[in-house]
């Protein structure tokens, strides 16, 4: 594993791309624009957690059933968040079906 321009190892920086969801994804996309591994994790984090945030906000405004759906999306997001951080820390490029393909294309 290599060091990044921030002095972090790739696996640690990859994990940190997911820590604050799409926010940390944006931060690492700005900090590491030339590191393809970090760029992949950052873009995937932005896509996945950005989409989950938007969908949760939409459903939250629907009384009762929307609240239940929002809660289920939150649980799904929590599990996904832990899985992605764990895989990134292992140094593995865990690619999600749609978001991973887009992130891979965008990361170059």
C-alpha cells in the first residue's frame, strides 16, 4: 500500500472516504485528485450516500409509510457504510453494482 499526498496509506484514506458519507467523499476527491484508488472510493461514496440521503429526505416527507421506508433506508445505509469502510480498510476495491461502475469510469 502506498502513501497518499496527505501522508495516509491508501487503505486508511479509502476508509475515510466513507466516514462522513458523501461529505468525506467530496473532501478526499479534492485532496487526492490523482490517486485512482482514493478517487474511486471518494466517487463511490458521493454517489451512494448522496443518493441515499436524497431518497431518505424524499420519503421522510410522506407521513407514516414514508417514515418507515426512511428508517429502512437508514438501516440499509448503515450496513452499507460499515461494509464499504471495512472493505476499503482491507485494501479491496469493493465495487457496488451501479455506483461502483460509475465511480470506476469517473476515476479513470
